[in-house]
C-alpha cells in the first residue's frame, strides 16, 4: 500500500504538478532564478552539520590551515563556519542576499559577500583553495555558464591550489534497484517519471536532468563523471581524487584501496554506476600547462 502511495505521489508531482507554477520555480538556471529559488530556502540551509564525507575530504585534501579558502555558494554558512573553526582564512560568497544575510548574522566574524561565481571580484591567484559544496554548481545553466564559473575559480586559485566540488551523476539512476519488490517498483516508477519529464521538456542532450529528492523535483546538471573530468582537464583542473559520499572504514568509497580492484577505470566505472553524488578534488595545473583560452584572458579580475 505504501509503495502505491509513494508511486502515486511521484507520478503526480513528476507529471501533473509540473504544469503549475512550481515547474519554473524549480528550474534554476540564470543568476536571478537561482537567487530567488534559494532565497526561499533559508530554513533548509541554516543547519551547521557537515556530512562525514565532507569533513573527511576537507581535512584530507585541502591545504593546511591557515590557508585562504573561497567557499562558493556558501548558502547560510554551513561549510564556511566549519572551515573558520578549523583555522582557515575563509571568505563565503553566494548569489542569495537572504542566505548571505543569515550567514552573516549567524557567524559575524566571517567575511561573507553576495557575489556571482561567474564574475568573481578577486585578484588572480588570491586563494589557496576553493570549494563549491552540496552540488551547488549543478543548478547553474546553461553549460556555458557552468564552464565560465569553473574558469573563474581557476583564475582566483593559485597554481597548485585545490578545488573541491560535488556533482550529480545521472547514470546511478539507471542501475536497477531490485533488492526487493518495493525498491524495484519505486525505482521503476521514478525512472519512468524522469524519462517522461525529459521527453516532455527534453534536456538530456546537454546533461540537465530532472532530479527528485526530499525537496521535490529540480532540474540539475547531471553529467557522467568521465565526461566531467575531461572538461575539468581541458580548463586546467587536474584530478587529484574522485570518490562517492558513502564512507567505509573511515574513507570515501571509490578512493584508492576502498574497492575490490584499484585501477582507475574500474573505480570510475564503479562510481558512475553506484554513486548519485560524485565528489571531485581537483588541483590547478601549472600556468605553462593551462590552455590559452582560459579565464585568464577572458576575465580581467578585479581587486578584492
Ligand atoms: C545546494 S545550495 C548549498 C549551500 C551550501 N554550500 C551548503 O552546503 O549548505 C547551493 C548554493 O549555491 C548558490 N549558488 C548557485 N549558483 C551560484 C553562483 N553562480 N554564484 C554564487 N552562488 C551560487 C545558491 O545560491 C545556493 O545557496
């Protein structure tokens, strides 16, 4: 019976309700749309708890404090406050005035600013590291704007500096969840709804997919990990590690030594099939290795 209710809700919210106002409200996309979408979610983003995998990744892969870190899409300061407590010199930026106001009043000693990640008001090479957590980059559309942000972050991070971001992975949705009849039915209904939505409003040729989570349906970038890594590399971001958010034995699954085979291809394939959110830890390549048409030329950068 519960499966029936959950499936009906999925179908209703996925296929009927979209024709109401929430269809566009959930679409994200441009800076204004994103800001107004997140302005209304200040309650959700006002928690301070980090997930285990985030704490682990920050401690393992970011440079040691007191390095200077840019927290992009910091929301109400969840990750920013953690980094400040760890001793980092951290600046939090977000498009949403409401979330930045909330962050500033909760953590008055931290530097928060309303800013668009596609047009960062900082000097070249002015941060040791940057993060864009909780799949924040995925609500940016179209792909060109997303790439511009990746280039802007490259510009403000020093050579050898790190960048952590997480991103949706659509392929995990196609893995049959057949542990029992209930999970099989729910999986089939969800996939059916996603595919129908994609057909009604086709976006899948450019990696934007409808995603159903606790917050309802949202249209988010959900590229394949292999393709993402290749576009990061072309911009000038070298891969340091790719993993999932599932933790086992105190480490993230997908890291070296956590799966039954250790070769890169196997680990990437495993993540692509099993993890809905992929964690990327990248490093800015030396200037000599970065291709000419990066953000260095396209964006002059302004004084902070
Ligand atoms: C999923 S929320 C995550 C919030 C916060 N990082 C956290 O983990 O609690 C994504 C955030 O990214 C912000 N964001 C999206 N695109 C942005 C952009 N182009 N520039 C700055 N912030 C952006 C949104 O306003 C939103 O607050």
